C-alpha cells in the first residue's frame, strides 16, 4: 500500500515523464538520488515518505504512450539514459496505462459543461486514483503549460464567493489551474503549482485550503537561470556593489518553449523571472529578460546573462555567464521533493501556503525572501522541527 500518491497535471509532458521514470529508477535502485534535496543530510530522521511507498499517476490532454515519450527524451541528447528507459519499459507501460485523459478548456476559456462540472469530475478522478493506489494522502502537482493570467476581482477574494461564481458558471472567472487547485482541495488533496500560472496563488483558493486544513505550495519551479541569479545577486548586495543593469536572454525548445512564444503566456513567465531580482536588488537596477523559442533545442535550455555593476569610486565592471541545462532533469527531482515535503507538512498538522519551501520557486507566495541561501536556511530550520 502506498503511503503517498503523487498526481501530475500534464503527466505525459517532459518534466512529468522524467519524474515518473526517475521515481521508478530510484525504487528499483537503478539510479542515485542526485538532485533530490530530500536525499541530503538535512532530512535525516525527518520521517519523509519513503520513495518505495510512493504511487504516481496523473492526467494529460494527449494520449502519447508514456514509454514512447520516454524514448523520445532518450533520443533528445540523452535527457533520459536510453538503457534506463529499456529497463523501465514495463513500469512506464503500466503507469502510462493508468494516466487519465484530461478535459481541455474550449476556445472561450471554459471547460465543456461548465466550471462546476469540471471541478466535480476532477474531484471524482482524484478519489479514484487514491482508491486505486491505496495512498493515504494525495499531492496534486501542476506541471501543465503556462496559462495567460486573468484579471482578479471581488469574486476571487473569498472562497464562498468563488464557489458561488463557479456554480453560476460565470464566464472568465477561473483558469484551468485554479480549477485543478480548487478540486484538489475539495477532494482533501494537497496542491503544488510548479508553473507560473495563477492556480492556488489567489485569495479565495488560499482561504479554501486553510478551511480544509491542507498545506500547499508554489509557484514556478526555480530550476536553472533564476537559481543562479538568486545566488549571485545577494553576493553583489553583500559586497555593496551597485548593479546598474542585468540583461538575460533565454532560449529553449520543447512544448514549454512553444507555449512561451505566445505573448500572454510569455508575459506571465517574464513577470515571474524578474520578480526575484527586483526583490533582491531593488528598483534602481535596469532589468531585461527575453525568451526565444528554438525548436531544435528540445528539452535543453541556454541562458546568457550580462551584468553591469559599479565598484569603489564608480569603476564600471561587468560579468557574464552562460547556463546550459536540461530543464526536465533539473525539475523532476524537485517535483519528488515537493510531494514528500508537502505530505510531511500535512502529517505534522501544518496547513496553508508553506513559505519555507520558497527555495524551490521563482515566485513563492507568502514570503519576500528570494535570496537562495536565505531560502535554503529557512527550509533547513523547519526540517529540524520534524525530527
């Protein structure tokens, strides 16, 4: 029987496929736990769910067999080791067969049958997954493509008003990620938003989670360039060096890159990426970030940053760095970390937005701390409470 169930939104995407393959590999002893924060000494004797006691599933709007998706990632310059994919063939086939078909929103930004029906149906889907897997608790993790944000109004301030609006099927009051979060809380499941989409970062959703006594976390996983930025920026601040401008160009392929080539989705992402630097360096630094879509790059991402700063007596200097990483391989272990940590928080009686998980996100609600070292210290301090 599984102690913890992980339910992935976008379960046939690159990050999800890497997460599923990685979990099975770890359960079979076929790979080391490199990249898992929860595998470090920080979490010794904290009673996290054992990796062997985790069941994984999810939903997606596409029907590509999971094993085929894994093979495609193996062919994409080794995102997954080809030999590992073959060893996990039966596991991938078995997990893929149980992935649910997600219901897409139509062109008007609403699900067929209305918001309430969507929420009720997804709640039933989660209940079926929990029963099928035998999990004591389910953590839903949003790995779907970035959505355009919608304007928030009085409807989004309280859970009761939001619930009434859903039942009335008021047009344009909910995104798909919001409905996934609402449905998860309704089904007594925790929720993690690994994307920049609004999801659970809305007052009505936070209020509902608190009433349900459920922990949740988000938003926008911090896996690559922003991880470097939030490590370097405090260095400049600590040495009292004046950063006058920080320009960044990001290039990526895959479905995420294609989605971010759309203006509204790109706007949501860029706001998330700039928030951390602005918080650390203040308003006096000129920031510029751009995202370019290069289909032939696949799951690999290149970020090129140029930093101009002033030293003693106004001497002008600069720094450049290039980050080249595999998005899915960087994100997948964090997905497993977050599921284990949120589940542990629930067993400790915690609820609400878990601000001590800020080190995993670009735009963590509930905290103004963005410097990575400070965020990591916050996590370590909290982990001691679980011993």
